C-alpha cells in the first residue's frame, strides 16, 4: 500500500475512534431520560479539585441492611456490575433497589448501570462512638468527574448560604448515564453542548 | 559480540594479521570497508529524534493544558485533529521528501503520544468517565495500528508498554482476566513476524509472561499464600512456556530468536523455584476437582510436546547427546505433571528438581557452546551460581548446629565457583576464537 494511503487510513481510523467516543456520549445525552441526582461533597471544603470536580451522589452509597436499606439483591463483591432502580424526583432521584440483572427492574423505574467500588461491612456510629455492622455498597456510575473551566467553578465549588449542587443526568436505554447540566439550587449553571 | 565490539576488534587485529601475511592489503581494506558499512550509524541521530519526539509531545500537550480554557470545544477538537494528523504527515514528509528515516521514527512515536493525549482530552471535553483501562487499551490499539502502517519499531515498543499497563490495571488492580489482550498479541505478532524488530519482539515475550503472572492475581484462584491452586497453575505455565521456548528454539525466524531468551529465563526461574525443599509444603492439598487441571495439563503438555518434537527434528546433535536431551525433557515434564496432580507431602520432589535443574543448566550451557551463543552460556553459569548460593544458604540456616561444617563446605563451594568462572571464561574465549571446546 502507498505510504500516503496508509497515513490517510491511520488518520481516519484514529479519528473514527475518537469520534466514536464522542458519539457514544452524545447518544446517551440525546436519547437518555433526564433525572436529577443530589450530590454529596467528597470534601466539604473543596468540592472541585484542580480542573475537574469529583462528584459523589446520594445514590453512590447504597445500604444493604438496616432501616434505610435498598431492596433487591444482597450478595455483591468488588467490581461487580450492578443495576440500580431509580425513582425520578425533581429534588433528586431515589434508589429503590439494586440488582445483578437489569431484568429485575420494573419498566416504571429508571435502570442505571454501575460498578461496585467497595463493599463496606461496618460504619462508624458517631452517637455511640462505635463501629456498627452496616453493609454498604459504594457504586460508581461513570458520572463522578466533571471538568470545569479554571476560575469559573468557584461559585459551584463554594455555594453561598444554603445553595445546593445537583446534577441533571441523562440515562440511556443501556443504563449508561451522562451529565447534561450542573444545577445550583435547581437552576442550570453549566449546560453540556456538542461543540 | 555486538557489531560495534566486533568492528573494534577487527580494526585492532587486522594490522597484525596483515603483518603475519594471513591477510593481503586489498583483503584488509575490503574487510575494513565491509565492517564500516555494517556499523550501526547515527545512533545519536536516532536517540535525538526519539528524545525530540518526546519533548515535542510533552510541550504540545502542556501548551494545550495552559490555553485550554480559552478555546471553544470545536477549536479544541480541531487542534487535536491537526496535531494528530500533523505528526502522521511529518512522518510521511521525513521519508519521502527529506530522506530522514530516523526522524520519521521519532514522528511515528510522536503520533502515538498524540493519540493518547487526544483520547484523554476528548475524555475531558465530554466528561467521559469510563473504565480507566479501556482508555489505555484504545491507546495501545492506536499505537499498534501506527506501528503496523508506518513500519515503526518505536511505535510498536510504545504500544507494547501501553498494553503492559493495560493488562497490569485489569489483572492486578481490577483483578479480572484480560482475555482481549490475546487478540492484541496475535495482531502485534503479525508486524513482528514481518520485521526484524528485536527490542519489540522481546517486549512481546515479556508482555505474554506478565499476562500469565496476572493469572495469579485473580480472585477465583484464591489468595496467593493460601491456595495450592497457584502451584498447580504455576507448574502448568512453566510447562507451556517451556514448550514455547522449544518451538522458538527450533525456528531460525528473527522473531523466534528474539523471544526465546525471555521464555528460557522464565522457564529457568520457574524450575529454580521448584528446587526449594519447603516450596508449597504448607499449602499442599488435593484439588477438590482434578478434571479441569488434568484438561489444562493435557493442553500445556501438547504445546510442550510440539516444541520438543520440533526441536528434535531440527537438531543436529549426535545421537547420544540427543537421547540425553530427550530424557531431560521427559523428566522435566513428568516432574511438572507430578506437581499438578499430586500435592507435595515431603521434600523428596525437590531432590529430583535439583537434579533436573542442574541437568537443564548443563544442557543449556552445552547448547550455547555449540551455537556460539555467549548469552546462553552466561545464563547457564549465572543459574548455576544462584543455585549454588541458594542451596548453601538454605542448608546452612536449617542446620546451625553444624555451622562450622557448612562454613568449610561454603569455602569449598566458593572455590568450586571460582574454578567454574575460570572455566566459563575459557569457554567464551574458545567460542570467540571459533575453536570447538
């Protein structure tokens, strides 16, 4: 094959790979069902680290036992793929149950795909100052990082007064989620666009 | 001896050979011209081009990082595309217009770096937070395509290094088997088979060994120090690698010549581990279901048998030496099969392993002498010294009450080691002078 033809082929394949990355994400944003997720600051003093935000959600920690436990399966291990049933809510979607299989989620609920990061067997009870048995799943959904422009993230980083940061996501039919917008007290602060 | 060392030696020796009348003046000049033509030239140019590619790559990525916020998404994408395409076009221009093949290789490496930067930057622009090793895998695949289409060994080495990082992440961090790596390795083997890329070929062998080590990090096999399954798996891997080494040794293809050094080293280390009397004794227990292990043993034994048969067919050894070699190979395979099927209940297997290890070292050294391969001779002697020290120390520490006896034994062993070193040097001199020892 001619050298320049090879170079053109290389450029096309590499560009196609990069375009596929973008297309996959845009497909999620365009076809997904919107849902609001409440964030939980990773570090209360500095939500945003460097040029990107580390986000944790109220649905990132799923309790498997106790009064606030979610329904569904109970036997999970690290790096398992999980399906979380979400009930949409303008104030923040609620996790109803967690399963190994998507088929266990009824059609009236949103199915979000995640990966088990940790499985904690106990947690620290601040009132009694003791470690108590509490099985908790730490789940990653692939929406835990959000890159912000330097100097413009300060308002989000340090919300004034009782301002609340939440994230509007789109969940596509494959269970993949993408960030559509960053909300401050329910108002859009950043909106994702194609270009 | 490498080309540079050989050239120096020829230049030093030729005047004497000419004076002795062994070589004519014309012959001497022709030899010098030939040696000069075969010297590796412009090593600095090549190194500078590769270092330049690295610096330029880092510089461009840093510049992007510094001015990133001032650009729109579209501008960022256009810049990424220009950088990526620019490095490819620069490669083409270096080859076709400027006749600068070394610089072209630097550009090929630069294009691999830019592709990685492009993946990360697109991930950042669109907030793509996927399974981290997938990004490395895509980068390694891009590097492989670059190496394949642009005939670039530096790009292939970079791609193999990325594949190693990918499999490390998958198998040791996420603890899942990286089966897709096998597909990558088959594809990578194609350009390596076509080109004489020694460094990349050795990297390929090293990657295969890393992938095999990664099996031991999988949760299904149990904790490393609490499961006899690891010993069974290890024995199977040593058997399979020994077969791969034999297959590579039977072939004269440059790819096979390059990878066999890695395989031999891995097999010798594997055999050495089995020589320890206490190895696996504490966790020895029968397998709950032996059938899968037996099936795997048949598979590994088939590779081993194919390798040994190829080696025997290609061998030019005398009948007696060949029979000794076959006997060693059979005993080696039987000992490994024994480790798979029967858990150790005493240190008796270690006795056989020590004998076979020494026999294998002798055979490797003998083969090295016959092929004039200094690396094989050195490897055999190094293996023997390490074995000697290991046996001396494990015996010494377990029998402290007879310390004096073993100290005298140690002195004797060291004296023996000194004699062996003298013998090794004599053998290497014989190899260099072309005499049959």
